């Protein structure tokens, strides 16, 4: 079953597809620059020692996002 | 860290870019690319210039240039900041775009990472919209090979319609082919047919509303307006009125890209927005889009989506992954180095190992150098006696200048020659972004930027370099916080002071084998205190004069790379170490002279230095120091390296530095002038927390463009240091511990 969750709730090691960017302005542009467009596959890789930020695999690059940013990205997970 | 002549002082002050062609035949080549794709290595390999390279995004914070000769022609290579896009979302992207767009390079090389081509194609496609003289350099081919990633360069070149050259810049593979391609493209030897791509129908419609009118308006402006020289040049070379570029500018205008308008005004000398007709066309285009359900955010989404999808498609056709799990090793390493339990201990441990090796390794060469140089001194003195130089001139030159220099060289050189290569090793490996990743939550709590950790790492080398490095932070508020607090990280100029005092006062108390371990721990505590102070002051700034919430940012964790040991050593010794030493000597020599004069010119019974020290004494005493120490800190404003030499010189009744063959003699000297362990602690605290050196202040002024923030950056660490020293001294004295 598919569920829509914010990216920061995606468990480590799991993959999901972007379905909506809630942010706007400069943050939205930055997310787009990373290649986070509709249906882009994202994998949660690793949390930092304090649990935030989290590193994600986005189109082959490893990018760390703070929970605030990741929370603004809605993904479709299984 | 980035300690080169580019970033240590000389280079950082010259950031505005002027490209001077020596001969009209010289070709200007822009070197662009995503951050951390080996752009600087390509630059260094081509030009032989030692621009510092490191494995973390955002090394090139300013345009660096160098040149090389290939065949019969001189090429001026301009290294522009690494960016993921040219959408001008940050200062670096703006600089990059402006140079490619208005700097009018004869060709642009885009360096891409073979292990992550799809993402890099994004920038390639965006650049193709602006310029056609493009060469794509697919770098890091060896890494790709190791990860079993194959790239069909020929197909890539066919798809993009521009030359594609595969390189491995670290081993200089493919560079000749790259230079050939640049040569051919700039001498019009090859016909290029750059790929043109369309956006979706709605966007294309909108562009058509503006585009033809923009051509008309620009042609008119060209004909009727008095243009400045640069823009006439741009116009005459058809840089502006180029169909592809007009298309791109039209789209940017519809998108409402204010930075592009500003740049056009700056480089072309006219404001497009003054043209009422154009405004109407733009408005029409926007209305057309919104009527069809495309608002501003959606327009941007669609533009980017088109490019990203195209990159995805090209990448699918040209890149083959023979091993889907090609990054699994990196993930395994990350799961240890950034793990909840081991992440931070490993980080502190690594720093500790570096310090331990530095302290242990530096002892022997220090002694050898000191013996050698003091040996030369006797010959110098003999020479002056032989030359019948007046005694005071001889004293001034030998006792004043030469001895200060000897101290600086023998104390500074060995730790630097050990510390720099070790630190560079971690940097090359790609460890520093992991440090930023590990520490980010602390910065977030302090409402500061996660990349501040990277600027702090640069500060270890040189605070001035760290301050220039703060450009990687695009939020102005957080950038200021990083600039103001950078001085809490001790630079290479302050390390020797800390190490000397630790060795004399704390390591001396334990038996031989434990000495270096105690020294290392003490130094670690000082550094950690500096980091804690950074968090604390950042937090206070965020709650007071620089109020605000943390801004959003993304941090890339690049793949680990095998450090190039040979290169690290050569670069560290010949480039960084000798350069920094040269700078220290340049400052120390005149300082030695002034101090000698101050210590030897007497007014009444006391020397000038004594008078100053007596004046400062009551205040200095409260802070656990004494008048001479405080005076030494003030006099070493030009360079922090000379604090200890000045203290020594001041303590000598004769007013010149003793031949201190061993640290024991230095210890005796300090003890005889009333030093206790409390004095030592307070000197270390004050060394960690006081005003930035002259070069750093100058850099702050340049970077912030504001006297106010420069003064604040001067005062905050100074006041912090005084307060902390005062509290420490008072508590220790009240408890009767000394």
C-alpha cells in the first residue's frame, strides 16, 4: 500500500518518490536544483549523530537535509 | 583550510576579477562545474598554479585565474565558483552566471564528475542555453572505473553537440586532449552544433511573446544609447543579440529574475525595466501563463523539470552502471564515521591523533633548527664586528630582528610542516563535510548555518582564509555569525604559542612517555573550548544583534577519495608551509625591530616597553596576565606568531631574546617573572579569544563592506577573552589555588 509521508519520516534504507514540494521561494529552488522534481526517487541513508540532519541519496548524490527541509518534501512510500 | 597564497592573505584581498589579455590573441576560458568535481585539480594541472584543492563542495569562493600555453597560443583560464545551477540562487551561482554570460569568455569548460554525471548535466544544459562555445570535461574517470560506471563519451558528445573530453586530472590523463579541444573550438577549427532544447508548449508560447520584442528593443538600445566600452564589446561580438541567448533572457524576464536584470544593468549599462513596452510584453506573457494555470512557482518547477528530465534521459543513454551498489563502500564508512555512538568520538580522536603527531614530531626538528640558526648568529655577530658596525646597529639587527626570526622559524616551521599535511589528508579524503554533518545539530541549536563547520576548518589554517570561506554561506545573517566567531578557532599562528605553553607548563609535570599525551589532551581541551565558545557566541548573536531563525541549506557529502599522498606532501611543504612561514617572517622582522627599540629606548629609569607594561599592569593582573603579556598581544596585532617572542624579549633586562636552547630555560625565565600555572592558562585562554590579527580584520572589512561589523568582530572575541580570563583568575585566586 502506498502512503504519502514527509521525507523526514522515511525510515533509513527505504526509498520513496517525490510527490510534492511544500516549500516555496529560495528553498524550493534549491530543492529543484538538487533534481527533486516530481517522481524523483529518494533514499534515506544515514542520520547524523544527533539524529538530524539526515543524508539522502538524490540522483546519485548524497545530500544532507535538516528535518525542517525534508519535512517540506512529501514522498510516496510503500 | 585552504592555506595557499590564494587564501592566506595576499590572495584573499584581491577578489575582484579583471582579466587582462596580454596579447589580443590570448583566449579567455571559463572553467565551470559543480562543486567538488575536481575543477581546481584541472585548473592546477593546466596552469601549474597552486590553487588549493580539497574534497568538499565550495572550495573556490572567488574567481581565480591562471594561464597556460598550448601550441602557439596563450590561454587565460578563469576558475569560477562551483555551482549546481546557473539559476542565481546564491552569490556563487550569480558570479558563475555573470562570468559565463557577461565576462565574454572565448570558451567555457564545464568539468563534470563521471561518477555522478546525471546531476552534472543539469549545469551543462543550463550553460548551453547561454553559450555555445562549450567543452564538457568528464573528470574522475578513474573513480568511475573503480565503481564500474561506464560513460559513452562519444554518444554524450553527439547528444550535446559539443566536444566531450574524458579526463583524470589527478594523473593528468586526458588534459592534452582537453587543451586540443579548447584550442580547436577557440580557433573555429571545429564546427559545433550545440544541442537546442525546448520547454513545454506553454513556456514556449510565453517565450514567443517576449523574444521578438526583446530583440527589437536591444537592437534599438544598441543603436541609440551611449553604451560603456564593455557593453559595446559585448554587443559587437554578438554576445547579447544571439538568438539562443535572447531566448534565455526572455524566459528569465518572465520568471522575474531580478539578479539578471541587475547584472545586465551593471555590465551593459542600461536598465531594461525602464522600457515600458518590454514590461507590457513580459506582463502579457505572465498573464498568458497564469491563465493556463501556471503561476510563478510552477513556472520555475516546469523550467527545472524540463532540464532535469532531459539530463536524466541523456544520462540514461550514455551512462551504464555495471555495479548498482557502487557506493556501498562509502555508505559503510559513513555509517561508522557519522554514527550515533562513534561519530563525535572519532572526530575528536582524529583531531587528537593529528595534534599528538604534530607535538611529538615537532620537538626534534625544532631543536635542530634552533641550534643551527643560533649557530649562524655567532657568525653574523663576527661579521658585524669585522665590518666595524656600531654596537647598537649590530644589537638591533642581531638581537632584535634576527633572534625574533629564529624563534618564529624554529617554533613555527616544524609543527606546520607536520600539521598541514595531516589535515590536508583528511580534507582530501572527504572527511570535512562529515564533520559539518556531525556538528550540524549544534549549529542549528545556535540558529547558525551548518556550513559554518567548514569555515571553522579553514580557520585552523588561517582565520583570514576562513572568513573569505564564509562566502559559502548565503544567508547574510548566518554568514556574519560565521565571520564574527571564526576567530575562536586558533589559526596556525596561534598553535605554536599554545603548544609551547602547554609543553612548558603542563607536560613538564608528568614523566617522559606521558608528556606528549598530556600535551595533546591539553591542546584538545583548548580547541574544544574554542568550538564550544563558537556555539555559545553564535547562539547569543542569534538571540541579540543578529536575530533570526536558521535558514535552510543543503550539504553534500561527496564520495570518499583516495588522497594523493605525494601531492599532499609537496603542496603542504612548498606551498602552504613555506608561504605561511614567509608571511610570518615578513611581519616578524619589522616587529622585532620595533620591539627592540621599545625595549631599549629608555625614558627615565624604564624603557618604553616597561612604561606601557606598567600602565597595563593593573588591568592585565585582573585578567590573570601581566602588563608585558598584554602588551605582547597588542604588539602582535600584525601577526599572532610573535606573542611569545615579544614576551621573552620584554622579560630580558637587556631587551633582546635569549638564546633559549631548551624549553627548560624558557620555563625558568617565565617562572622568574612571576608566571604560575594560572598565568599559563590565562595566556592560552587569551590567545584563543582575542582580537583577530591585522590581515583578518582587513579581510573582515573587505568581506562585510562594513566598518561596524569589523569593529564588532574585533570586540566580541576580545571582550569574551577578557571576561573569561577575569572569571578564571578571580575564581582561582579566591579559592587560593595559586
